[in-house]
C-alpha cells in the first residue's frame, strides 16, 4: 500500500488561532487517510508558546493515526523555541521540501 502525503503551508503566525487552524487542517487530512504530512513553515513569521502547544497536539494526533509528521523550512525564531524546549528532538525537522521528497522516497 502506498502512503499518501500532503503539504500544508500555513501563513503568518502560529499562535492560539493559527495553531487551531493548522490542527483542524491536519485532522481533516488524517480523516481522509493521509499518512504523511509536511508542515512547510516557509511563510511563518512567528510562533508563540500556544503555537508550540498546537504543534505538540498535532504530533500526538498524527501518531494516534500511525501517520508521520514532518516540519520544514523553519525560521530562526521557531528553531530557537524548538531547541529551548528540546522539541527539536521530538519533531522530524527537515531543511526544505527537497529534503522531504528524499525522506519519503526512502
């Protein structure tokens, strides 16, 4: 069985509202049977603690469905939050979409 994948490209902030929106979109993808989800954060300008909480909740959702979540193209501010909270060890963080394409081919 081939695993289907989708890319989400949120824009702006990952805060309480932005995180809720991303969580809803991921939930819809999981219900549709998508097995691999990439959050391309190229267009994210800022993430706060509630946004981080939303990403953790999304990761839990994805794992319950035995699916996979990847993050890519994160900016320095998001990288710092992930490192300070040690979440960079929990999430599969890739440099860009090309790295994602390589990761899902193997």
